C-alpha cells in the first residue's frame, strides 16, 4: 500500500467528520478503518457489483481496491478528484454526473450501494426519492451502507448541523430507521459507531473516556446514546 495524494478541504472534514483531513489518502489507515467498521459485512465474492454514490476523495474506492473487488462504479457531481482516482485505479469506473441523471440512464442493479455524507444535504422530498431510487437499483439480498453525521454524537453534533448552510437536518439511529422503514424495503437495518483510534493508546483512551462519560450520564439520569461517534454507520439488507 502507498499514500495517494488527492487533495482535500480541511474545513469540510472538520465540519462533517469532526477532524481535519491530511490531504493524503493513507491506504493503511483507510484499510484499518473500513476493515473494523464494515469489513465483516462485505461479501467474499470479489466480482460483487458496487455503486459508490458521491465517491469524493476516493476513500471507499481505495478500500475496495485494496480488498481486491473488481466491479466498482462511482458517481459524483464534483469531479475534483476524478482524474487522480482514474489514474490510480484505472480498472474502476468514475462518473462525473448528478446521481439522479445517472439513475435515469442506468440499467444495472448492484450488490452493494455505498453513500457517505449525503442525506444531511437533502430536503424531505429529495431524500425520499433518493431512498426509493437506491432501493430500486439494489439487488435482492443486496446491502446498503451509509455514513453520515450523527445527531447523537457526544462531540460535534451541533457543529455538524450548523457549520454548513447546505445541511437540512441530522439524524440519529432512531429517526434514520424511521425514514428507512417508511420508504425503503429492507429486511434488516443496523447502526454502528465509527472505529476510533489507529493506535493502541488512542483506543485505550477512547474506551476509558466513553466509560467515564457513561457513568456521568447515568449519575445525572440521562440515557447514553447507542451511537455516539461523529458519524453513524448504517447497514441495510434487502
């Protein structure tokens, strides 16, 4: 693995993810992050068809490539990183296109549909249409993976909502489940926390801090949220 330069916006990452981008895709850290967060859910078949909605800087495509998956398609209305990604992963397909235009011409159904930091930008009607479209192009038995800012984050939820004027709303695992149950057709819907800490020290510090925070919540009579990290990870099976 190597480090792939793709540029990036520190402001965007600080507002959405809760920490700054290093402007470099570190494949080792990306591999570790996704491996712990979603690796166990991915199919073993490397010919699995994958659609990445809003491929951005290429984090998910980089992970899919490192895992040997062959049939990847990415769609993004912003082509800032397209040339660099096509250069680094020429066997993958990257479309510079609005996702609704893509859906209007696409005829392929996919085993996995991945999206990241999209739903907070959508109004009520648009997010319903988006869910229906994604569901239509997801194969039976397929999987939806979604990352987005977490309204229950114990650090940074307010910042994620109000530091970007294009944000309409944030979800926690309860409200997003309601949206998916009402407008999706999924057999299971599960939510997970982000993997925190790429070193042993950070992981120990994270577990200790969360343990202390849970005790404080309990003493004060509050319920500690099920998902508490800056991003909420949702995995749906059709």
